[in-house]
C-alpha cells in the first residue's frame, strides 16, 4: 500500500523524534553517571586523613591542590552543575516522550483510518 506524502513525511519526523529521544536519554545517563561519580568522590574525600596530598584537574593534567577545601570546592561546584544539567536533560527527555507518545497515537490513528493495521510492517505499535 502506497502511503500519502504527508504521512511519509510525518513518519520520517517520528523517526527523527525517536532518535532525538534516544540521544537525550543517553546524554542524561552519562551526566547522571558523572554526578554519581562526583558525589562518591566527595564522600571518599571525607574519609581521607586531613594531611593527605590531594590533586585537582587543570586541563589535561593534575596539579597539587593547596588544601582539602580547594578540592572540596571544585567537586561541590561540579556536583551542583551536574545536578542542574541532569534536571534540564530530564525535562527535555520528558518533553520529547510526550511528543513521541502523541505522535505515535496520531500516526496509529492515521494508519487505521487508511485501512492499515499498526504492527504489520510499521514501528508504531
């Protein structure tokens, strides 16, 4: 069965939306992993002796930190930045999920109206 041009265009847009949703979810997971790592590092830092030698990242190298407070400050700032980024990615992901669900429903209804059944060669069900 030949599909109308508008439906084919909508289907391509739906597929792009699927890819965007997948990309955003993957990015959110990566940021969330970095956040967990940062929180874990802060917890480990608390267990180190007060006179432990610490290093901080400077570009691609590590430099000796002045004191524990410097490293804690860097990590705390990074933690807060990552929290904000995770929340922003979650909002974006939720928005895309809503759009995806809506578009999926619309395409399924259009297929049914055209006499095709979702699940027979389509990726909408």
